């Protein structure tokens, strides 16, 4: 087999060919306009745009569309590529949502590891005061890369769960637009390459990229802007696809309020992604244009009279947070959906208040659009805005509370068992609780004037993100692992993973909050030992390494169990959900015949009830 | 051994959990106050911040205890026993409960909005008996007084309301003296302000709190709060050093 028969390899070649072509185009245009040939800002922007297109063409994600323009028919090919080993389909364009789901999930997991390693590097530096091995410039680059790589990993992880699970859960053959689905996945790959290249040049603003700082630094910024633009495009296309799939492809009998609850979470998430992502794409493009072409959007410029004829730095912050606050709900709503999905199975009880949980996801998504200004309490915007955003932000606590209490109602009176996925679900609740409860203290503006840009905020959002994404993501991996591979993971190792990671995380986030109240600023390469935060930092670093080690155990577990794990059978968890009524691993065509919904999804304990009727396909 | 009731809706469960939540709230509240030492304490504006922070801590302690105690209790009491293969009790929800736990948080939100509003007002207001302009640039500070004195350190008299005007010349910075409490960004193209009435004599540091590039971490200047006589003496000496004729200004 030839290496270039892998789409990924062809894509990477296409990327670098495109890069060279793009740079050449820019240079020739500049020469034609009588300018010097090389300008690194313009050169790289042209290069990246062409490189991205080059990748997408070469990987084959647009081949069918191009054929359509010529009137050529492109029937679906199902199953592994002809004449090649089965694993190769994961490295090429494939339209099966299960393959794409795995591609998303694995890429997301890899990014989580890369982003996490960046954190370990600078955590090691921060373990004691004084600059030991990371120079401040490198420190800033690692810090900033950590954030965007980790955020990209979450977006891809969410995409993985949604793409794999949603069609299975609603008994659909595939997503509504399989080709668009593949395109939306693959556009992330050149974006990640671009993001990695930015490290060669460095950039130092943190993920928020506030101008004017982001207008001044090295050319690495351009790569960040365009990488995030592409990842944003992926979010928009992917969420569009998911919304259409859920609204139009449900089986007979599955009303909206009979969808598995995870689908509601994805519906709310997708609405946010479809409507808010434009704002960050726009904001980052404006930064790129300002850098490349000198368009004065954000940087103030003065004329001879001292009047500002340039831009306004705060404008960027509004655009940025108008996306980035709702985005934090993109990170957590799917995970909260996983929690709601798994609890009934392991409690053997109906989900308490299904409709309330479903609607609270929508409520969080909608209120989430009104709160962006809580990131700007100290920014110097109009004073009355602080009050407006304080109130709207506090309101988010209401639908969030509904979820917590409904989860308790689900546990109450159950017959609880605690395999690894359940442990991670409970861990998620405990961690998200820490994150959620530290929110209102940042929302009342007065306290935020003190806590903003301190380690307290770092503690807050790591707790929300771990509780709302990482823990549920791991729960989901352990839970659906038997469905994906057909084999069970090693329960012992799973439990060790949990008991290392969870206390590790509690210690880490509380210690971060402690450091914040003691006056530790966020995003600094070195700190003043006079603050007394040194022991706290040592603790954070140790906890961070414990968490990292526990994740290595998970990887080992997942790899070895795929070979030696016990055969799982169709439904090891005795779930009512449709995907557990079919063989594991799921066959190429998931459902032999269309399914019909004949009951409520979570009626555990109601004698004789089922959720779905499988025409034809029995228990094997 | 305490004999627990079979039915999950038996009152006995809730009495036990209620008592545990109460104990846990107290324990957790003190624990959190111990590990979250708010270092903002040496200005008039820091007081309301500390007060509100501690109010939050008690609310957090209660809500955390409420959820975690209920959860742990359920995990222990409603765990599946070895020989028991039955399913859980069948109830799908309870609208009254859902309404209760929507409305009570809503009331709390209204209360906290009101308290938050008042605290914000108290934490941001003050007089302008002393005025000073702090200019931030990559990666240092200078301080300009209205009489023309320029200084590398900021000196303020104790217990006098000060109005600090903030200006950035290059990128966004943020003015933060931990011990005073609030911080305020410096934004190129505009002048921002903050009120501070320092209440304790001593030497502090103003540290830039908004990532501003390479040496952001070391963008620090000294802040001295001194008795009023000392402040006047310092100011006079600066005037002499900098040859500023008060009359000609
Ligand atoms: C009860 C709900 C929540 C409230 C009231 C809340 C409130 C806040 C506030 C006021 C800030 C600004 C703090 C500052 O920069 O000074 C903040 C920051 C942040 N929150 Fe939350 N939050 C909540 C839930 C969440 C959730 C669910 C996430 C999901 C991941 C999240 C992620 C973040 C992030 C990432 C930041 C920091 C962004 C940055 O400056 O880099 N929060 N939160
Ligand atoms: Cu936010
Ligand atoms: Cu600064």
C-alpha cells in the first residue's frame, strides 16, 4: 500500500504545496504593485489560505462536490475502502458518521494530550518562584497555545460525541449531510497544522488575543487567527448538520420530548454554535486585516489635533466575548447531557424531570447570549453596564440549578452501581459544582473587580470545563467503549484512573482559587514569593502531574483492552437506548431496518415497557 | 445501627440529610474561609468586597453541602445490594419540586442582584482629595501628580480619598494593588478612573493584571501609603528635586 493512498498524507502534501503557492501569489502581486516582494504578514496570510484550500482539495473532502458541478453522479461507497486495510478509512475522507465521530474524538483526545503537555511544561516552571527554564517569551507562547489547543480539543471532542451518538440515538442511517460532515471534520486538520506552526514564531496574548497587544506581536498571531477561523467554520457547518439531522430524521414515534436527553443538549449546543461562532471568526479576521492591511478597527490612531481617528480596543472585547461566553456553554452542555444520559442507566430509574432538564439546556443557551459583559467588568466600559451584566449573569444560575437538583432526584431511590462511567459521571457533578458555585462570586461585579484576571478565575473555569467536559467525556468514552470496540475496558484500571484524577482535580482547582484570593495574577511567567503563594503553586503543579499520570493509565487501558478485553455483548449496561439494542461493534449500517419509538426513553423500573421497537433485528 | 426506611420518600431520610447538610455547611464555610484568604483589606473600597465575598462563601458552603450531602447519602443508602436485582423506584419527576427549585434560586438572584448593586457602588465610589495619574506602558509605570511632579513610585497619604486616573500608551494594562481590592484596566485611547481611600500605612506593589506582552509579569511599581505630613514632605522634596516652581504652574 502506498503512503499517498492515505487522504491525510495527501492532504499534508497539499497543505505545503498550497503554502508555497499562496506565498508566491502574494509575492507576485506585491511586485506587480511595485512593493517589495516579501512581507511576512501578507505572505503568511496568503500562504495559510492557500494551504488550507490545498489540504481540503488534496485530502478529497471536496471531490464529490466538484464532480457534481460537472454533472457526475457520486453514489455512496459503504464500508472500508476497496483493496486497502480497514484502518485506512480513519485516515481518509469517509462519509460514515461513526468513522467521522471516531476521527473527531481521537483528534480531540490527541489535542487534549498536546494541550495538557503544554500546561505541564509551564506548571513545572511555576512550581517555585524565580525563572528556571522557561524564558518569559516562551512561557507566554506555551500558555497561549495551551489555551487554544485545549479549546480546540474540546470542540473536537464535542463533535466526536455528537457525530457518533446523535444518529445512533435517533435511529438514523447517518447525518443529514454526510459530505458536509466530512468536510467539517477535515477542515480542522489544516487548522491544527497552522496553529502548530504558530509556535515557531510565538505569540503572547493568551487565548483572548486582545488588541492592541495582538496587533503588535510576532507573525504567529496570523496563524492563530486563521486557524481559529477554520475551526469556527467547522463548528458552524457541523452544528447546522446536527440540527437538520435531529429535526428531520427522527424515527416514527420519537417526538422531540422523547429524544434521548443527550440530543437536547446537542440541539442547544448547536444553536449556539450556529449563531455565535461568526462573531469570533469576524473578530479574528478583523485583527488579521488590521495587521496585514492597516485597517484601523481596534488600535487608536491620533491626528495632529490629538483626536482619535483610529479604532477602539474595547470593541474587540465585545465581539470576542459575544462568542466566547456562549462558547463556554458549547463546552459544557454536551457533557451535562452525558451526565443526564448516564445517571438513569446506573440508577435504574427514570431521569427526574426530563422536560425540565431538556428545557434548561435551551434556557442556559439563550441566557448565555446576554451575559458576555461579565468578562469586562474592569475594562472601562460604561459603568451602568456592570449592573446589567451582573444581573443577567446571575440568572444563569437558575437553569443550572435545575439540572443539579434533577440529577439528585434521579439518584434518589435508585439501585445504584458504580462502574467507571458512573464514577466519572458523579465526579463530573462534584467538579462542575465547584465551578458553578464559583461563578456567582465572579458575577457580582464588586467581588470581580478584585478577582478578575487572578488565579481565582483560572480555578473557576478549569472546574467548569473539567466538570462540564473532561469528566463527562471520559465517562462517555468508558461507557460507549464496548459499543465502539465490542470489548470491555479494564474496570480496575478505570477505577484507579478515577481515584487519582478526581481528588487531584479537587486539590488543583481549590488551590488555584486560594492563590487567586492571595493576589496571584493569572498569565504571569514568574511571581513574587512575598505573596506567600509558593506552597500553593507547588501543590497545583503536583496535582496537575497526578491528573496527567492518571490519563496515561486511561490510554493504556483503552489500547490494551481493545485486544484482550472481555467481549461486551450488545448491551452490557442494560440501557434502553436504541444503540444498545444492536450488535457491538455497531455494523456498517447501524440499523438493519428502521426503528420505531413506542415508549419513554428512561422508563427504567416500569415493568414491560420498552423505548424502541426494532423491526427484524432481535437480540442477535 | 440506625434502621433506615425502605421507601425513598420516607420523612426520616430527609431529617437525617437535613441535619447533615446543616453540619456540613458550618464545617465547609469555615474551611472555605480558611483557604480563601481575601487579601483585600487596606482600603475603604476593599471592605464591601471582602464582606460580599464572605457572604458568597456561606451561600456556596450551603449549596455545596446541599448537593453533595444529598448525593453521598443517596450513593450509600440507595446503592444496589448484592442479591437485589430489582430496578429503582419508578417516579419520573415532580413539578412542585421543580417549581420550588426554580423559584427559590430566582429569589436568591434578585436578592444578590440588589446586594451586588450596593456593594458595587460602595466599592467604586470615593472622593478626589488627592489626584494622581498612573501611566502604564510596556513594562513599567509612571505617576504624574497635578502639580507636575513625576515619580516612579506612587505615594499617597493615608485615609485621604484618592482619584487615580489611568492611561495606557501602548497596549491594555490593568492597575491592581492586591491589598486595596479593586482593579481597573488602562485602555489606549481612553482614560479610566478608580477611587481608592487607603487605610493602612505601608509599602505595597501595583502589579499589572492584564497580560501585556513579554515582561508583563514584572510590570510592577512600588506604592507607598504614608501619614499626611510625610506625604507633604515627600511632595515638597520632589518639587525641589524636579525644579518645579509651584508659582509658575
Ligand atoms: C453559574 C454559572 C456561571 C457564572 C455565573 C459564571 C461567571 C463567570 C464570570 C463572571 C467570569 C469572568 C471572570 C473574570 O474574568 O473576571 C467567568 C469567567 C469564565 N468562565 Fe464562567 N461562569 C459560569 C459558568 C461557566 C461555565 C459553565 C463555563 C464553561 C466552561 C465557564 C467558563 C468560564 C471561562 C472559560 C472563563 C474565563 C475566560 C477568560 O477570561 O479566559 N463559566 N465566569
Ligand atoms: Cu462568561
Ligand atoms: Cu501591563
